[in-house]
C-alpha cells in the first residue's frame, strides 16, 4: 500500500490552480468531492512561480493550496516542478540550454529544455528539492513526491561532450579498450586522445536516423539516460534527506525509447507512468505496457499517474473516449497492477498547447457533462472497493524479456531491414499469450527467472555478459525458453560474435544460422509444419501451413530438431522452427516472423505442456483477463473491450463481483465495455 493514510485505490490527477483566479478554487473543491477525488498532483510546472529570481523563493500559493485541499479531504502528490527551468535562469546561465542533434543551441521555451549536465541546472534543481523537502516534511497532506516530469530528450552540447568522455573513462578505463569496443579501425576512427571523441550527432556519426558507428551511438544513449538519471537522483536524495518515510517517483512513459527504465526503476520507490493510447491502439499493447511498468520493479504495484478522462490534444486525430471506455481503461491499469487511477488533468486549461486536452472539469466548468458523470461514477466505485485491491500482486508463470539496450542496438543496426521494429515483435508474442488469456510478466535481463516455467525473448540481438549462462541454467533446470530470428548476433558493444549466429546461444539452441534473408513488405514465405513432429505431441493439432515474413534465418541443425520448415524460395525445406532438448528443458527458435495465428496456436501448446493454464475458458479475444491475489484471495478482473456482451467460463465456482455483489457460477456474461472484479 502506498500510504496507510489513503488505504484505497488513489483517485485524482494533475491540478494547476495557479493557472486560475481564486474564485475558481472553491468550485474545484466542490466538484472534487462530487467526483470522489482524493489525491491531486501539484506544482508540476511551477518553478518560475516558486523562484521568480535566483535568490527569491515564494511558496505562499503552494502552502495555501495544500492546506485547502487537505482540509477538504484531498491529499497531495507534490511535484518538484523542475521539468522546465525559469526564463531568468536561461538568460543568466545559458549553460542550462540544450544543444539539439543538429548542433544548434536552443533558446528559452518549451519544456524538457535543460541540459542534464548543466552545472546551473543541477545546482538549482537540487536546491529546489531541498527547499520543498524542508518546507513540507511534516505536512500531513503530502503523501508522495513527484520529481520533475516525463524525463526525456538528449543534449549534444560541449558540456555533455566533456561529461561523455568522463563517463567513457569510468566505463572502459583506457582508450585501447574503447577502440576495441567500438571497432574504430573501421573507417580510420582510431582515437589517441580522449579529446578526440565527439558526440555522435548529425555533425558527426548520425544522419537520417542511422549511425556510422553503432558502438559510439549506443554508448551515448547509455550516457544520456544515465545523465538524466543523475539529475533525478540529486532531487531524490534531497527529498529523502527530509522525508525518508515518503515515497519518491517520477512519471515514466511506457515504451519511451530514450531511457533505460529498468535502470531508472532501481532508483524509484514506486514506478509511475502516463498512459495515452489512441483509439486504434491494440488493447493488448496497452496491457503489455502496464505489465512492463509492473515488471520494472519485479512485480511491485505501480501508479497510473496520468491518463485522459476524454481526449488528448497532441495526436494527429484526437478522438473522444467513447462512453464506458475511460472506466474500462482505468480498470485495465488496475487489473495489471496499478494502485492508483489518476488523470491529466483535473481542470482543463484555457490557453497554450494543452487547452484542448481533456479534464475531469471541462471548459463548461460544471458537473453536467458526460465526462464528469463518468468520472464521478468511477470515483464512487473506487470508494466502494476500499482496500480490497491495493497491494495485491500478480503471479505469472510466463515471462517476456524486454531490454532497452537491446532495443537501441536493434534500431541502430545497419541491416538487415528497416522494417524490423523491436517493440512490435515483442508485442506479437505478448498478444499471442493475451489472446489465450495467459498471465504474463514483462522482465529485464537482471530478473531472477526461477519463478517462471516459460521465458520468451523475441529478437534477442544483443547478448549481455552472463545472460547466455543465465538462460542455459533456466532451461537446463526444466524451463522452456523461446527466442527468434536475429538473436545472439552481437555482444554488449554491438560487435558481432563470430563463429556463426546465434553466437553465445548456439549451444543452447542447437543450431547455427548461415545467412539472414530480408523480405520486402510485399514478400511472404511460409512455415510448413512437420507431422508428426518427432514425438513433440504438444504441438499436434496445429495447421499444416502458416504465413511468415520480414526476416528468414537460414539455419542448420546441431542437435536441435526441425519442427517446421520453409515452404518457398531457394531455402525451401530448411528449418523454420526448431526445438532443442537442453538438460530437463527445451529451447525453441523461430527463425522468421510468423503470422499471429501461428504464435497463438504454438504458444498455447507450449503453455499447456508446462501446465500454464488460461485464466478463463472459451472466451473471445476481446475479453481481457488478469488475476491479482491478496491475503490468499483471488481478484479476477474481466474486461470486455468489444461492442457486444461476451460469455466466459470460470475455472472455479463461487466468485462474487466486488462491483455488484452478485455471486456467479462457472460462467459469466460481461457486457460490452463492461468490467467485473471477481473475488473468491
């Protein structure tokens, strides 16, 4: 539970009273009470207001706001406000201004506009956190700290260049090791002095989304992620100095590409994130990202820090959330581990670029709107649920590996196809389990695998030190391991492991790959199943032929067995799917990217063979299922994303719906856009 002071699913969101006159504040409080709002995030972008000059601090408005909310039953998630530096700082200390990828220094404006290696930015942001921590350390209304906001964006200034060299010294120690790690004899890049190393941007190594030296660009991404993390840690330390009892977080952004969130999560007391799917975003993708946020801290519940109650303002087509969808998507977050339901924003702004971003209180300014009625109804339900859900956990037996450094390396690869999208390939495997109603954990490469029976690592292009051994131990102990094409190619420096792909995974998988064929978007091949598959009865019943494309590895068997083969081209008859007995377990390899129906059928059989059972029976893909447990009780979430009611079979009888009090037998009917929370 995040705080014993608010022992329920928190309900609220970002609140910006400083953008309004005082006569609006009392109306806000009245409507918060109507909606069941009990937590407000304050001070997210108020640095300029709180510090109008270098040596001047004024928190009077913040004092009044926190007090007013607390006296009316609304707690505070207090942000440090350091996501955008004040104009006076940019004028007096231009080192805070970032330099973009093209080498141009920015002027004041926008947000996330601070150089993470600026001495001025670090000094003033740390001091601000210190001031806030000291001022509000004893306030009973402050429950959690929110550092900055949605960290992101890289800088390519001279200070970052110098700091990059220092970072490299710490990582590699000598220039000889750097030259080896980056393979700098290619194109005459050998470095003889630290000052010869420059940032990889459009003026040096990177053009048109590609890089000439993957090793240099990969390390710069690591460095920039670490630099921003150091800024967060400075504020975190100041806040913890004053309030060791309060959790500290910052809001992440799902599969945001620029930061290594597994590394960040180690410095966060609780993970929080901002969920903004489009109308056409697959709901299995949103579920996957919720699971990823939960997986950042080994299954610990997380915070849904932001979502919109109605519509966004920054997408190409900002559709409204249809009736019932806000509630459905809110419970989807809870089903996958969220202990909060929070919005951006509580009252809609009247100016600048977010004035058309939805809010609990719309521009109409009263409670007689569809959006407010839906928000108030959800607030009432969350009050009704009380403490039944918070701090419950998910216990999955199947895991999918997601790794940001591997993703960077895949995306910067100089081949074999521009169509390879790491996140999409991971989602294909997640969606196949989702459609089978199999609970999944998203894990990093540091995770202990002993709790799982099935581990899937799609496109495991980069194999980090010790990772191959870890997978071998998991598999030899009886686990089932699955990986795919374009795996085991490079080490942590993006240098190819010679001797035949898949490099360090070759012994585990019992194969070697000679070539990789990249297909054009309109080209397809086929996967032809071999029947019977050598006694592997758990894949019996699959179709004879499936479609495949994108990439096709041309592989040879070294102990593995071919379960399927290619049906076309000059490599017709070569293995397309293989399995290798390894100790007491199995290692599977999909040498190409199959159609969804293959993945659904194949993974269903692998799960069945490992005793991993679906959460429901005979349910369509539109019905999402997730299971949280607490104090020996099961909380089965059923969410119908479809436009028609659906039926689902339960694995046991005796469930009661926490939202309606209705007791069910072994079958339930879930209405369109409906939600059930069944407790046994």
